C-alpha cells in the first residue's frame, strides 16, 4: 500500500511546518546583484510579520 500524498494532501500543514529566519544583516546583501538589498530586507520583514500573525505553533 502506497502512502504517497498528491494534490493538496501533499502540502504541509501548519503543525508540520517550520519557518526559520537566518540573522539577516544589511552587509550580507552589499554585493547582491540579483535583488535590491532593500527589497530583500522588506520581504524578510513582511514574511516574519505574517508568520507571527499566523496560526502556526510557536516555540
């Protein structure tokens, strides 16, 4: 019997998920040429705020 999940069943639930944010420092993006450093910082901040408001478990 196969336990392979497909479709929406294959997506992790909040209880099975983890969001790990590395210590983002502006100097890490100084030589970043693929994205604007301010955009990266703003996206990380937005992701952190969204995660804080989510129903995912916190430790």
